[in-house]
C-alpha cells in the first residue's frame, strides 16, 4: 500500500463503508503475513486498539499484542484493555506490569523533556524485551494514521523517540495508515469496540507523566489519577463534550484547614487543576464554558475522596500562550 491516499478513495463515514474497508484490509493483511506472526504495542488508544481488533479479525492469535502498563495510564485503562482484548476478543495479549520500573527511573526527574525521553526510551526497552521473548515474529503492526504521515508537526511528533534496534526491524503492517481519525473511529465502531475506546479523547504517550508536574511521586500520581477520573466522569456528562479535558497536579502545596475534635488545624495539601479545551488541530485551543455547578460537583467529589488534595483550580488559559498540557 502506498503512503498516499488516492484522490478516488471514498471517505469512510458509514458502518457499511467501514465493513467494506474491513473486508479489504482483512484480505490484504492475510495476503501480506500469510502464516507469520505479528507483534503490536497496544496502548489502548484509538489507533492501536482499532488495528488490534482489525488484525484479530484477520489473523486471530497470529497477532501478539503487548500492553505495557508504565504506571502513567488513567484509572481503569489497563483493566479495560485486558477485558476487551483478552477476555472478549480472545487476543494473545501479553500484559506487562512495568510500573515500578518506570517510576523508579523517573524518581527525582523534574525536567519535562527529560521525563518524556525516559518514558519513551524505557517503553522501547520494555517492548523490545517482550518482543525477544516471542518466537517467530515476522511483522510489526502499527497504528499509523494518515495525519501521522502528512503532518510533520502533528500530535504524535512529540513522542518520536526512535524505535526497535536494527536486528528487530520487522516488516510493517499498517492497515489504517490512509485513514483520518474520524474514519478510524467509524471502523473501530464497526469492529465492535466499546464507545469509550472508540471516542476516546487524545491522551499523550507519556500519559499522566506530563500532568504530574515536576518530579513524579507515587502519592501525587495516585491523587492525580483519582481526581482525573472524577473530572472525566463529570465533564463527559455535558451535552457538548470538550475536545480534551483532564486534570493536572502541580508540585506545590498550599494551606488547608481541617477540623479534629472540633478544633481547626492548618495543614499543607496539593491543588489539582481542572483543564478543558476545544481545538481543531491542537495548535491553538480555546477554553469552553463549563457550568459552575459542574465545577462545584467536581470540587466536592475531589475534596471528599482524594487523599492529600485540599484545593481545586479551574484553568482558563488559552493556547497560545499556555500549552494544552501543563508540561
Ligand atoms: P500541547 O501541550 O503541546 O499539546 O499544547 C498539544 C496536544 O498534544 C498532546 N501532547 C502529547 N502527545 N506525546 C503525545 O503523544 C506528548 O509528549 C505530548 N505532549 C502533548 C496534548 O495532549 C494535546 O492533545
């Protein structure tokens, strides 16, 4: 398949067109890999999930999916990947719990680019180790989509940290590389993936790592993960859901007051930041209006249930000048 989308290629907008695309790709993948084995890094994001589901349809357990939990995923994500792919689709899924490994490497590192590099490099290392444990892999599947090919400064350009070593340069299988994001979602839906996977908002490769500002500590990361789950749950109920919405946790504490035996006592706690943005291309972004009552619900739930947090802030900064992520 060429890297250029033919002018004549119809835009995939309906389940019927998606089925046709799936049938074509199933045949193409079978012709390409024959009886060979294919390896895929399955993050649980839209693109890799759709590729996984498509390849499972085409070649079943000739596909080996590797899901690396680097400890920076959102609440419930690793569990959902295991449930959908291993339990429901009967995938050959290798789940790698690399949480300690990543967090140990990141301990004390506060520079954002250094953090990104460590996460990217460690990811490749873990993936390579798992790949070496597999026998007879001949192909590497990737969730490359058309904007990844056409845009030099796209969202994925951020986490280009190189790839597998020379002796592991497998032939690539990239069944959705001519599709735009909306088409990938239509295909994912036709493949039966759950809505919260198919319509997932963008999530950076380094995950919560770039939202746990400064040097990551386990307790602050846990507070972020819990607060983020609350923010996502409440904002996703809005009639118009923003393009991206999440939580960040800066590395400072501020004063709070709590009552012990009726007596007020000051203590230091973290502040979490609620962020929501709308954008077309992630190059500029505006901040949507969120009803104050929703912000108050988020505040109350976070303060009541997330240990160590005593303040909730709403980020009204647009891009430019603020970037979408806090790091
Ligand atoms: P910024 O913060 O640069 O984000 O305004 C623009 C978009 O890119 C995402 N982003 C990343 N994605 N790896 C990624 O895969 C990264 O390191 C990274 N940093 C930012 C961000 O979530 C937003 O959608």
